[in-house]
C-alpha cells in the first residue's frame, strides 16, 4: 500500500507540474474553406508541442510571459504568432494553402517534425490531394489502391477487394468511415473502393502502436474522414471519366454578418456506367454491371463550445447475367457526433453509429430460381473524454458499446420456382470496451504513449446451439492428419438476450520515443489486440458472398501481440524524411479452412474452419522527398507471414495468402510549370503463394488432381508501371477545368492473378477433352489508358 500511495502522489505531482501555468487552446482550420484540420503541429519557442485532434482542437500549457507560437502543416504556410500570456486564452488559427508556388511545389519545413518528435510509429497519413494525384486505373483515384503503396501494405492481386497489413488477412483490418465500420470496401469485385476521393479529407493507417481507443481487429486500423464542407461559400466540383462520373457540392449553413457559416454541408455522388455500353455487343447486351454511392456530411455550431456532426454513406453494386446469375451488395452507414469543449483542458465527444452491410445472390437459371440474402448490422455508442492535464501530460478515456446482428443467410424462391424458403438462425453479440490512453513527456528526450483496453464480448441468444457427440464440431485424426466432422446429438436453446458464451480480455498498448536530437529519434511499441468476429472464407481475397460470424462456443477469438522498433529522421530541414522499422507479430487462434471445406450456404460453419497460430515479421523502409519540382516516396518491405494449423501441411508452418518476401514501391510527382503535373508509380513484388497440383489420378473415368502442401508454390514476380499527366487551366482565366490523362500498366505486363489447370483445350472455340494437363494464366488487365475531365463550379 505504501508503494501504491507513493506512486499515486508522484503521479499527482507530475500532472500538476503545469498547474501554475496558463492554458492556450483553440481550433486550426483551412482559411479558404473553414474546414478543421487534423494532425497540425502547434508548438512554441520553448519546445512545448501538441497536435490538433480530429476536430482541429488543440490545447497546451505555457508559463506566464511572452512566447512565439508556430502552427505548421504540410501543404500550408507556417504561421508564426507572438503572444503574451497572463491568463487562459483561446486562439484560433486559419492556415493558407501553400501549393500555388509558381514553378515548384514547396512545403514549408517546421522547426519540429511530428514524425520525429512524437511517440507514434507504424502510422501513415495520406491527404486526399495526394491520392488524387496518383495514376489511377480507368481514371478513378482510389484510397485502398493508394495505401498499398505504403510499406507493410499489400494485396493478393490487382483486383482484390481487400488489403493486407504486415501479413494479416483482409478481415483483420478495421475500416472506418467517419467512425462507422465498413465491412466490404469494394466496388466492381475489387477494382475500385467505396471511397469517393472527392468526398475524402484524409486517411490515416495504423499498422502498429495502435491507440487503445481502437479495438476489434488484429492487424490495422484504416481511419477515413470525410470533408466537412465549405463554411465560406457554395462551390462544387465534378469529374467525368471513362468508367464513372462524380459530383460534389458544399457550402455554408446560416451565414453570419461576416459571411462565415455557422455550419456547413457536403454532398457527393458517384456512378459507374459500364452497363451503358453493353448494347455495343450482342453477347453482353442485357448484362448489368454498375455501382453507385452517395456521401453526406454536415456540421453545425450550437454555440462556441458545442458542435454537431452528421455523416452518412450509401453504396450499392449490381451485377447480372440474364437467366444465369445476379448479385448485389452494399453498405449503409450513419454517424451522429456531438463535441463539447468543457473548458480549455477538457474536450468531450460522443458518437452514435449505425452500420449495415448486405449482399444478395440471385440464381436465375430456369426452374430453380432463388434469392439468397445475408447481412451484418451493428449499432455503436462511443463517448470519449480528453484531458489536457498539462503541457507534459494528456489523457484520453472512453467507453465503446457495439451491438451486432448477424444474418447468415435466407433463401427464397423467385418467379414461382419450386425452391423451398429457408432461413439460418440470426446470431447476436455485444462487444464492450473501456480504455485509457496517456501521452507523457517524461523529459526532453523521452515521450511515452501508454494505454490499456478492457474488452468484453458476449454471444447472445435467441439461438439454438448445436451439441456435438464429442463436445466439439471436429475431431483430429493424428494418424491420417485430417479432421472429421462429429455428429450432432441435439441442440441447446438460449432465449433472447441470454449469454451463450462470454470473453473478457486486457489489451495493453505502449509506445516510446527517445529523441536523439531535433532531427532523429528512436521508437519502440507493443500492442495486444483481440478480434471477436471472423470472416469465413476459403478464397485468397474477400468476396461479397463471404459470411461474418461471431466468436462463441466453438470458434475462439483471435488475438495478436506485436512489437516494433524504428528509427526516424528528417534531412535538410525536412526536405527529406525517412524511417526504418522492424516488427514481429505473434497470432493465436487464427482461422483457416480445413482441407476440402465447403463454406457456401453452410449454417454450421464451425465444422469447416480450424484454428491455429501464426507469425509475421519484417523490415519496412520509407523515404519521402517533400520539396522541389520532384516529390514522392520510396517504400520497401522485406517480410514473412506464416500460419501453423493442425491438419494442414503436416502441422508445420506454411505461407499464408498475404506472404510476400519483397515489395518495392516508387512514387513520384513532377511539376514542370503552372500547367502540367506528372505522376508515376512503379511496383515490384514477389508473387503471392498458391497451391499447385503435384499429380493426378483417374477415378470412375474422371481425372482428379492431387495436391500436397498448401501455398507451397508462388505466382510469377509482379511488376507494373503507371503514369499520369494533368493539364491545368491557364492562370488568370476563369476556366476551372483540367484534363487528367493516365496509363495503367504502361508496358502491358500480363501479371498473373492466378494460374489454374485444366484437362481440355479449345479447338475451333469448342472445349475438347485432351487428356493432357495444361496450365492457364489469368490476368485481369494489360495496358489501360484513360482520360478524365474535372471542373469546379
């Protein structure tokens, strides 16, 4: 008790260090639009330092007297303001865009660089302006394709609907749009993402050192924020491309006498029109293939200290082959947030969130027409309090309640077919979290971010749980190294709201920075993460048909422990910066499918999946060039990612689907003058793991392939070059339109998305059995030119 008391009083002494000081707080926004800016560096001549939160708010303590405050953010002019502190004061800052320099893009360097100064590591941020400058397939800028150019991030193929972070599977990424969960982020089966670049403000990817305010996934958090809208005037922008068009309008709400809105709104829409050209071919004339999405954001200042935010998204895909197959899927989300600046040291926010993902599959073959529907829905409440205790200590605490409803599947007949209606049981769950994060400056050299999260997950009724003969769905045969399904001997009924299975876990998080000098620092981090819901799939990339299922009596929660160490540096006053990180991640209860698994339209998914352990480790390098006519970055990742599960590969470690030994990305932007901008992206990587047959045999006249090790082979090496050129309007004219020309896969590389084997050949367009096995390479696209016209109004 004496030791605890001593620690307590030392803690009080530490946080009260600034009690005789005065507080400086306020908001930082864009001077042109009034939109608040996230992650802005605010610091003083005596090295007091902070960054704005996601609402643009900052707060720190200073001693009485004269000080100079600097406000710095990439792409904006640095503000330098002299102040005299005699009491607590509020100062709002408006940053002016600095991207209009005549002959080159210049980013003002800051005296303190956040990448070096903070304890935050394994985190990358991309602004929407950067994403829109990247060469894009068919002219559509894409958030998910953009983050795959960062170290530690990859994808299983060019048209994947998911991404992989540090060797994790796609379902281990928490994807948030204005705090709401996106369960499937793909359009057109993965060629595009659900994120309209016009509506996006910024993107932040956490690969490690994840704050305890986030939970529920193992590998990463992708935090995407929408624009808030222009508080100063109405304006809009639109883009017309080969495959899709988009439009955005924004403006103020209730202008004051100075012409500044008390709030603002943003509305954006996008629609593809591949289906508009199917009439050109008699073969595809009646096919349907399109997507659309709508984005909404509005905010309103109730008074100086209270603000409301409303966000929404609605998106849908539709694909149909007449008299054969049809499918549609999409997300609906909504977030209502309230923020309250209680005083200069306390900032409170609370969010109410709704998220829904649904897919439908239509079998349109004559005589057996039916519709299959599945969905996942969650309701989320997240109150959070930030306490800026002193210039050396900040604390964040909050509670996270999430209620889930899983609809695994419902089948119903179409067009009067004889298919019987059926519905799988709904699953229900409640996930709760309570957390505390702290940011502490122990001295000028050492900064610590430490946090703890307590997570609780309850699988709830109403549900009938299957009871198996041996008490579990599968039995492992150690002689033949296979799993066999056990018989169901009954069911146990759980009424509505009754707890079926409960899990409680602690998730510690820790990051530390040691500042060598103003330009160099060493960092280390550790985090433990638990994941309670699982994507049940046996494909290399998530598909709209995959089913989410909660942990329960037969499927355990996954969890991971990750450690990382890194070196961060800025060179020539931030003209360059680079980082190198090494990490090791250990995973438990990772989910894979058993050999011969059949996952489609199965209610008893626990009989098809098995769990084991995994490991991922690697080295990541990132070099940024921030100034000059030529800017961009070089990233390189050296990594391994492996699983070990009984019944697979003789119970030895095997490469999982995300394993890639080498991955290199070179991204460049070149500005020749005020009219022309050029961009280029080169990607080179090891081919992903695949499983090839090692032999064949005949059974009852059929040729059957024989497979040995799972993922024991590799696709050929992957490489591609994309380029773009942007023609801007002449200065001094009223024209606002610009042309964007791009070529994806410039040298027409036929990268293999997969290689499959067949026993037939096409002779005069007719498949004919040959008795010989041949390998067929599937490539999604070769060289793809495109042009887009964008304009403002």
